[in-house]
């Protein structure tokens, strides 16, 4: 395998973040959670493009499942949505005074 092939299939954290349009901290969280696999090369984390494509495919499949089968509303949710609107609760805080002064 040539160096150019390896360089084209591995992305740094910053390159991965730019590719997915997210922050580099999001990429770190995904890697640390084991959702997006990373490999260390000379102590520098790299991510395979194929792993990024797999992650995007999983996200797309999950999104399509949610669109096709939205979660059923519970009876409690239905009752609240057709009932009277609730009055907003206003909380007041008593001023604290120092009795020793």
C-alpha cells in the first residue's frame, strides 16, 4: 500500500470534524464512547474514512426508522394536549435579610 493511499483513507480529528460539519470535541466524544473507532499512529488519533461512512450509514438508518415509525403517543400525552392549558407558575423568592445588623 502506498503512502498516498494510506493518507487518503485516514483522517485526523480536525479533518473528520470538518468532513462531518461538527466540532472536533464531538468527534472526540464519539471516539471515546466507542461509536466512531480511532487508531493511534505515533500518538496521533486517525479515523478511517470507511468507519466514518459506516457511522453516517448507521445514523441515516436510525433517522429513517424514526421517520417511518414515529413513536406512539401515550394516553397521558394525549390527555394533556387536549385539556385546558396550564397556568404558568410564578415563583417568588423572599429577600434575605441579616438580622444581626
